[in-house]
C-alpha cells in the first residue's frame, strides 16, 4: 500500500501489516501511529496558513 512521505512528499510504502511506513527515496521511516500524527500536524499547519481570498474578512 502507498502513502505520501512527510519529508520528501514522494511515494512511501506502508507495509502489509499497516504498522510501518518507509520511504525508499529519503529513508524516512516511522511506525504507522507516528506517521498519522506527523501527517495530522502537517494538515493542521496547512489549514492555519490558509488565508481565504475574500474581501471584508
């Protein structure tokens, strides 16, 4: 199964047991729970950086 690497943003590999994520491109490796926390933090940061392009706000 594929996942997105949080470091290089290329395709990382999620093992069949859904316990480990490893990126062959940059050698990122983490257990699945840690990976989810990293990706959740990145999503929160992206949403905090979003500034809507609407006048009057």
